[in-house]
């Protein structure tokens, strides 16, 4: 089996990534973040059950929320104590 190596500039890679569907870009982001910041991955893993519980307390289903709705909920939770 022959391995083919292609050399691309950073700009070319960025343009390729921009062409990915949103779900694939999100998966790529998560993979890169886990590699670059392993502590971030641990925090995300620990925070998800808490997010589910806090959503349920507000009558929301975390798994049924869109990414935008999840972000809005987290933003609301973060700013709740500041008002």
C-alpha cells in the first residue's frame, strides 16, 4: 500500500475546513480542543450532567435543545447571579 502525502498551506487547510458541514466542523473543533486542552475535555464531560439537571429544573430537555438554545441557556445561567 502506497501512502500519498499532500502538502497544503495553513490557508488552504482553513479553506477546506470552511467547506465542511457544520456538524463536521463542530466535531473537528472538539477533537482539536481535546488534543490541545485535555483539561477542557474533562470540564465539558463533568459539566454536561449539571447542564442537563439545570435545564430540567427549568422544564427543558437538554438533549432536545439546539446548539443555539443550549448556548442561550448557559449564558442565562452564567448571568443569573449578576442581575
